[in-house]
C-alpha cells in the first residue's frame, strides 16, 4: 500500500458563518429599489403582518453566497464520495439508472389525487414490487404504504395489536432482545405496549429457553432482528417462532439487516409474522438526508385482514385499490406511500433478477468476513469465528487509553467516514463495520490498512490519535459539552431586536 495519504485529503476549506462573512456597504445593502412602505411591496398584505424594520440579513454578494454554500456542501460525505461503512445501516451505492427511471415524466409528473384508472401503470409497478418483496421474504402479503423503516415497524406493531384485539385481549408486553435495533422499543411503546428486554446467550444469539421463561398470556409479540446487530444469524429462529405461536404470540422480524440474507433465506419460512423492509438499506434507494423513504411491511396470513387501506390487489387481471376492509388499522400514510422510492426499488430488483439478488447478499457477507479475518488480530472481536453482513469490533485491547471514539475520528484523517460506534450496547466500545456488496477488494484493503495504521499509532503516537481529526475543516469537538450545554446562535440588532 502507498504511504502517501495526502492525496486523499485534497483542499480543506475553513468556512465561517454566513454572518461572519457579512460586511455592510452601500452596494451590499441594496435588495431592489423598493422600500418597506412601497405599495408595490405591500400589496394586499394586512398592516399587522408588515415588519417595522427590514430583516437582519447577511450583507454578502451573490458570489460570496454561492461560494459559502458550495463549500459547505463539500463537507457532506456520501456513498458517492467513498466507503461509508456504517454498521446496521447498509449504506450501499445507489445506481444512477434507478434515479433516471424515477425521473421519467410518466412517473415523476403523476399526481396522487388522480383517479386510480388514470395511473394504472403506476399501480402495476407497485403490484409487481409487492410480489417481488413477497417472493424475497416468503411473506404472504406486502403493504407498500409506510413511509420509512421505523414507520413500517409501527405499522406492523399496530397490526399485531389489532390481531390480539380481534381475539378479545390486546395483551400488554412485547419482548425485545438486547441485540435489537433502537427503534424497536419505541415502535412497541407507540403501539401501546410495555417493553421487556431479554438477554441473548453468550454465543450472541437468542436461546428459545430464554423466550419460554419470559412468555406468558400477556406477551403480544417478540421483536427480533435477523441477522442481529452483532452480525450473527439467529439460528434458533424457527424454534422461537413455534414457541411463540403455541401461546398465540407473534414474531416480528426487524428487516433492517435483510441485505445479508435476501435471495438466500426467507423470514416467512422461519415463521415470521411481520417484517418491515428498509428499501434504502436493502434495495438501493436513497438513504437519509431528510428526503422521502419507504418501509413496506410483509405480513403472514394471520395479519392480512388488518393491513392499512387501501389494499393493492389484482382483480380481473388489473391492479385495484380496495378500501372495504372492516378490520383494517386504517391509513398510516397520505395517499399510497412514496411512489418514486418504489420506482427505484423496482428498478434495482428488475435489473438484478433473482440470481443477482442472491449474489448481492453473498458478496456483502463475503466482504464483511474479509474484514473480520483481516482485522481480528488488530482489534478485539467478541465473536471472532463468524459474522454475516457486519463485523463488530471493539477498543478493548487498544493501548494508552485510546478509545473507539479516537479511532473513528482518526479514520477521517485517512479519508474514511467512521463506522457505527458504541452500538450495539452489549459490546463495550463497539466499532460496527458493514462494507456492503458495493465495495471492491482494493477499497477494502485500503480501509484495512488505515485501521491497522491507527492501531499502531495508538501504541506509538497516542496523542495524535486522541487529537484527531487533524485534516478536517473543524477539528475535535467536545461532544459531551455540546450535548449538555448547547449554544443557540441568534442574530440581534444593536437595540436587541432580532
């Protein structure tokens, strides 16, 4: 490997606040020739809504404003810029052909208020996506309506509640393993349930005996993630499902880590009753950034009657939206969900085909295990002999008080976005790495080399690691102080008015 990492750093702008750029001058204070009292400006606006003084805006030129926001945008990091190894988040590359297809006028320009008969092509695509997800998951039905992964969780748990209410008792408790995703307790609580955490075994997976010990007539469901957040496959899941079903409790599977098993094993075949699909994690739609998401829910026949309306079905060879579902939990999303995200997922699956879907999971697992083997003698690994899509290391063996946070910050100097840190909570000082299937061998080797160098620096140059990052526009921040004593920035005129 090359010793020269400087070429990975590029230019680093130290950009001030826009108000720090502001300079008062005659030219900069002109925003057109109209004053506040101008009738042209006021129009029909009521006097009560008219400002007494002009807003305090930064005095910058157009060029300065363009430079400011362009430089700030360059601080953003995404999968198009480099490796984004966030464990359990599956930050994979989004093929641009998906974006192109979602931008086609026939998809882009339709309006959700159009009569269903005028958007039959869109409904046909949605129906096809439902069937693809049903096939991949082994679930009896899929609802596309939820707006994101956690929203899909909530939708699933509301259906669980409706199921038990139909039996005369909504029940009170949801069991959640200590390796679950953080949104699982919140989704259960919002659905009206108490949460009871149960421990996983020393080998990192859930033991059916533990489930039996905590199961009674008031348990509505068990929410588990498979593979779990340790990157391990829950080998007893079928037996656990049978244990739950004997008590008429249901099995919820968090589908956030489906990228490890799609095309290989199916949750429906494992006895799962409900699962959410994070399209951004598994089927290559945009992830994060505040934009629209999509969290379809797969369900077993036990829950089919309770799915949100409208239900998309096929009748007489045509897609139809059914509203007459007396036991439905109702609508959970405006209209039918985020359609253009569905287009992207459909494009991804249609391009891969069944063989490609399986191959994607195989490479994702292979990449994670490549990292596991390469780094298991460099960083502590709680489960060194196996992993699925992600490997969870820790700072247990690092010398000189160097911590996981230090490693994450130092990675930025080597040109990499840090992986997930301090999660899952069952691993102290966790460093959770998921490379996904979209990274090649060269990238993985460079990443391994960077982590190995940092481990050596922990022994020979600990102060450097503890001071990182050293090459970013802003250096090491005090996260604790920022959380406990946030500074809210307001701009005031000299007389104190904002």
